[in-house]
């Protein structure tokens, strides 16, 4: 008996969805930083075992959109409600069920199994956790509530066991050696964007998009040319930094992570260009892969 299915991970920003996804898949697929809105796309990670294929999807944090990019991010999250065999709704010890109640109402109407994962329980006590579990039972009466700590890997194995029990019998959807639905270039852009999220403050990381213009791979190395797009000239100056120091730091750290990710020597050239107000542009949404056809 072979089981296969789609397990989609949804929830509000900064609750630990990407950290959980990486743990479940056993690969570092989704970038996970301490900043909200880290995940912009719907990213699949595929776990293959001899008798099972689990297709996990990490999604952007659910938020009320202020511009076209956030509208597309919300579409990615809502699309994950349409094709799930099992839904993982991730929350934490801080937020309450009334946050983004419109989205939660859609989750409540789902007929597939829903697991509410209360993350970051290491930051609280038993009494607070008991109260939180009761709140979520009231909000989603048919869901299973599972307390976890993704950071400390607590109870994540139990989640995986339960997913395996709930998956339908089905042939595999993907080849056995495939571990994601995204091309190599996608992970280059994500790793560069991760470094920008880590090293720049305030609005800068959210105004950035990364495009790989060249990706030439040989047996031993990969030559990559990438462009960091920003919305304004002032942001370009901040990304580059005084005498190019800031950009060099990002490039160096990205190259190290890329070498670890691909297991090869990386030659990385990074440029910075301005694409004015790209987050509000339909053209940019399509050009940068934020239409649902690429979800």
C-alpha cells in the first residue's frame, strides 16, 4: 500500500512555518529568518520514503494586502486551501484565533483533516498552553490541536507520524529523486534575499527582488550572475553601501551558503538596479514569478 498526498502549511507571518517545513522535509528549502514576510512564494518540499511521498508546501504568512506583491502572496496562501490532502495551520503562543478571522473561516469550512500546530511552546508554561489549546478547540472544533516547538524539534516527529496516518492511498506524484518543484535558480534568489533580510534594516528587504540572469553549471562549479532590484535610487545606494562594502558582504555570505547548498564552487556576481515601484506593478508581478501559474 503506497500513500501520497499534499500537505500544505499555512498561518500568519512569523509563526515558524518555514522552520517547520525544513524540519519535516529534512532539507533547507524555505528561508527562515526572524523577519515577517520572509516567504513570498508557495514552495514545495518533497519527502520520499519506500512506501510514501509527502508533498509539503510552505506558503507566505497570511496578511491584509497593502500592495500588489502582498495580494499575490495572499493568493498563494489561499491556493494552498484548495488542493490540500492535509492542512497544517501553524500558530504560536502569542497570537489568538481572531487574527485574520476571514482566512480562518475558510480553514473552518475545509473538509480535509486540519492539524493546528501551536508552535513556540518553549516560550510559555503549561497553564497558558492549556488555555491556548481550549481557544483553538473553540475556533476550529474539528481540527486536531498539537503543541510543538519547531526550534527545539519538540513533537515534530509526532506531527509527521500523524500526517502519514492521514495521507490517502495514491501513487507518487513526482519522481522518487525529486525533492522540490522549484528550479535551481529559484534557490539562488532565495539565498541572496535571505542575506539581505539578515543584513539590512527596516523597509529595504521588503523592497528587494532578486533575478538570476545567468546560471552556468559544470561538474565542479557554477557561474551565477544575479541582479538585486530595488524600488528607488536611495535604496540602491543603501544596498551597495559605502565603497561597495555592504553589497560585498551580502555576495560573500550568499556565495558561502550557495556552495553549501549545491555542493560545488560558486562564482557569484551581483549587480543592483532600480525597477521603480515594482511591488505595485502587474508587469513586475508576472516578470518576477508572482502569478498563480508559478505557485
